[in-house]
C-alpha cells in the first residue's frame, strides 16, 4: 500500500467519481474513500490544510467533513496537531464481523427464493473477474471486486432496512480486508465459497446459501483478525 500518496491525484480521481452536491458532502466522500482505500493509512496524522489544498476547497467544508468523519469513527482530533486516522483494531473488527456475518447470511437467505438467472449472471461474472485478478497477483483489485460481489448480493435482499444496516458496516470490513490482503494466502478458497453460495442460490436452497455465507464470512474474518493482531504486536 502507498506510504506517501499523492493526495492531489487521489482526491481528483475520487472527485471525478462522485455525484455533484454540497462541498461538505463531497469532501466527506472523498476523504472517506482515501481512508477506506488505505491512501490515508491507519494511525496517520495530517493537518486540515494537507487535505483542503489537494481537494481545492476552502477550509470550512473540509473542516465540517472532518468533524463528521470523526463522529463516524474514522478519525480522531488531536488538539493542536490536526487529525489522526482511526486504527484498525482486532476488537472492533471482531465485533463488526460477529454482526455482519449473520446479517449477510440473512440477506442471502431472503434473496434466494426470488433470485433470477439475470441476477445471477453478473455475480458469476464478478467471480470470474476475481479469478483473473488473483492470477495476475492484483490483490487490491481482487478486494475491490470482492466488495462489489458482496454489495450486489446483499442488494438482492427484499429488505431495504437490512441492506442499509449491512452497508453501515461495509466500509470498515472492506478496509480491514484490504489492510490484511498482502499477508493472506491467495484467496482461492474464497472463490470456491462464492461459487458454492451462488450454486445454492441457483438451486433455491435458502438454508444452504445462508449457512455457506455465514461460514464464508466467519472464516475470512478469522484470517483477517489474526493478521491484525500480528501487525499490532509488531
């Protein structure tokens, strides 16, 4: 992961991908993306001007965005020293994983009885893209595709409150997966598990799909948490 990122080019990239809107919301989304993608790394400190200047914005919307990010748990204010990116803690990821693995399982169970071939096709395509990324040793791309796979799968659940609840944890888990990916074995087992989940859904076996998803999330979380603990001990 980059240790001295060019924030100007990174911020400009994300500015081109977000919807127009209030500057505070734009700044919030862009800085959050930089944190989530580890361009602003866990524990890294920075001053307000170090993000306002690359964003090309005045201090006011950036300051408001940073305060919102702190309230959401992504940053901490360091008096007279600016802001510090929240660390990735094993305890936090453990707690989130315990919740999210069951919610993801429920989402899959709800989606299975009504899923169509047209909805399964793009999910299978994403699995194929994961295989390609893995073969090219592009692990960042693999994690990004993995995130899209799970987001699209959860979005099929006919329960918007559930979808929104899962989304509230999604970015934290994504950042942890990206943080740990270089220390993990090639994710061949994850690909096999994705295929098994889709096969269970295709056969309309909601219980099997749910159990497979919970097991998939539990195994992945255990691997990630073990790596986080090792990194914290270093």
